[in-house]
């Protein structure tokens, strides 16, 4: 029976992990408590060891909370709030009603062809660029688009939110979601917008970055952060044997889908902050107990000295 139990542990890495941590804690903390107990007595040695343990918990909890590591809660994610076919004015999200259609914005191919610099970055032999591709290189175009779509802002293709939102949209519109498309290759993302959230940093200097870190952390009222991903189906093309898949071509007659997403900020640091607060309270209680014991011991020694005199 014992041999079978030990053999079964090989197939339970979770249980083995629990045993490993338990043995490590017993050996480390137990050995320290044992050494302290032999020098200070069992009760005082245990109290000193426990105080040191929770002091270490406080330091570890502060590091966890600062860097968002260790005992983590749910991470921030994007969640689909609405999906609109056709004009965004039909959206259930009020702020999304002002979104333009791709036809209302400058044609990215025409903008590319009118600029030698953009034509060099996005040659005509490759995939046609989107507005998000161009605004990463053309600040004037970015300002023009942002002024036209205010309060929304265009997201460049290199922005981290672009990839995050597109992966959420692919799952939401795929076979496991609304089933509008069989795969992400059946459509192309035309453009992505974002609005709301905390006020962004305007000063990129060292002092400005430090100031923004503190002011942003103290800004407890988080306005909703929305993103809007607009996409269209592509023209079906056959891939010939032995050749690379053809470049996707947007079907201009296909309806435009606007997927509105809201940022769920999650609670990444909540467990670590709660752990830190709990450990700090216990640590303060234990330190106070040691302090009161030292005062009592000092008073007793003084009384003995006074009685002997």
C-alpha cells in the first residue's frame, strides 16, 4: 500500500508541490525557531521566529504589490460590449455612436501613394496599408484623424492595445463566439480607435514621468476605457498549390462590423496588497508583544535590584 501511494505521487505534481513547500517551511522556519528556543526559551523563541517570518512577509508583500508579481489577481482584459453591423450610430454604447465608417476617413492607399516616404515603407507590391499603419509614421495624418474622430483617437498598428483587441475580436466573432467568421483570415481589421481612460502623460521628461507615476497612481476614479475595432470581410481567393497565399483584399461591398470593447481593469494587485496589509497588522501585533515583554522584564529586573539594595 505504501509503495503504491508513493508511486501515485509521480502522477500528482500538485500534491508533490504542496508537500515540497510544507517540508521546506517546516525545515527552514522550524530550524530557526528551534535555535532561538534553545537560547531564549520555547515561548520567546517561537515569538521571535514568528515576528521575523511576518516581517519577511511584509517586505515580500511590498515587492509583490509594487511589481504586480507573486500572489496575483485577475489581469486586465478587454471585453466585448457591443457588435454593430453597418453604421456605428446603431450601437448601444453612446460614445460609439460618433464613430466614422472607413469611407468617411482618408483612403490609406491614396495617402500612401501621395507620399514618397510612405511609399518607401509600404511598397505597392506588398499588402495595402491601413490608417493605423500610416499614422505611426505620419504625425500630421494622426492629428488630422484624431481631430476628425474626436473624442476617439486612432490607434497605430504597433500599439499594444491593437494586438490585444484584435485577439479578443477574433475569438468573439469566430466559431466559438458569434460565428460571423470561420477564422481570422476571412476578414481584415480596417482600423482601431480608443477613447476614455485616465489622462495620458503629456510631459516626457524624467521629472514629468515621475510626476505622472504618482499622480496616476493616486487617481482612484477610473473613467471607462473603450476601444472600437472596425473590420470587413475579404474577397475569397484560391491558394494555388505550391504558391504563397494571396494577399487579402477587402470586399468593399461587404458590411463593416464595429466591435466595441470595454477595458476590464481587473484586480492584479489586490491579493498581494491584502496579503501585505494582513502581514503588517500581524507583524505590528507581534512586535508590540515583544516590546511589552521587554518592558515587563526590565521592570522586574529593576525591582530585583532595588530589593537587593
